[in-house]
C-alpha cells in the first residue's frame, strides 16, 4: 500500500507515560496559576477581567498538552498550525502588558510540555520577580504625565479667554488640540493637552473652572487613552 500525505501525521508518535502527562499538566497549572496571581497583584489598568486571569491558567495547561502531542513530529506541528489558523480571535487586548502575560503563560506551557521542568520553574519565578519589582518601584511611570482637559465654553468677544488665569495658576503647560461647535453653536468644545505644576491638584483646577460663568461639562482624562474614565 502506497503511503499518502496524511501518514506523516501519525508517524514518530512520542512515547509519553501516563505519569509524565499528569506531571506536565499539573506543573503547567501551577505555573499558570502563579502567573495569574502575579497579574492580579500587579494589575493597574481600568478594566479588570476575571476571565482573562482564568485564561492565563488555561493557556499554560493547553500549551503543555499541545507540545506533548506534537513531540518531535514536524508534520504534526504544521498540521496544528493549519488547524489553528481557522480560528479567528476577535478579542481586542487594550494593554500591551496583557499581551506580555499571554506570552508568559505560553512560555510556561511550552517548557512544561517539552519536559524542561527546571526551565519552566526557574524562568517563571525570575520573570515573575521582575514583574513584581517593576510594579513596586513604579518603573516607567511618569510623575507628571500629560492629561486631556475638555470643557464647553460660551463664545466670548474678549481677547483673553476666561480660563487663562486658572491655567496659569495650576498648569505647567497647555496646548489646544481640538475645538469644535457644540449645542448648535451656543458653546465651543475645547480640548487641551495639559501638564500640572508640582503642587497643583486636579480637583482645584476643576473647581475654579466650574465657577467661571459660561464654562461647563469639565472633564479631565488620561491623555494616552481618551476612552478612560474621567478623573
């Protein structure tokens, strides 16, 4: 009987004992659980998802199973890639840190599935410690980050805007980034990129702007993501 193209998928099947499978999957669970705990401890975003935390554990275990199935069979690996390409993932990952944790869980599952238990354990612990240290020391966090200030203002004929004294009092710098008509021309919607002075507070700025006649709907938003909730 002549061999066909699918025979390669069933050749060179790796010899894996029952206890090896149990140990690899359990270790993948432990590593995935550790990664999920680190993610929870270091989470600083706005939209926490328990489903994503559970997914980190599942990804690690599933990856270990996949690696055990593939073994050293290159044909089986390409077959798996072709099967996975059918699936479309439409979930948008907003935070790049979440992507890093997905790869973290994948790496843990790859190591345990391949039988490299020491690499999986030591590597996960070291990467986890680095993530925790970066979180504790607020590495990369700007102490004077740029915010987006947005409000409505009734048109004025004066050359000096009524908000300018408040800006000079609390802001280190401000840049007008958008201006448009609102409420059928009765108001102007102004958007500024602003940086606060060292001792200035957000609440005082909003309060002082709110008492100015003709200014309303004041919002202060994180400048990097205008979809975040207002401060």
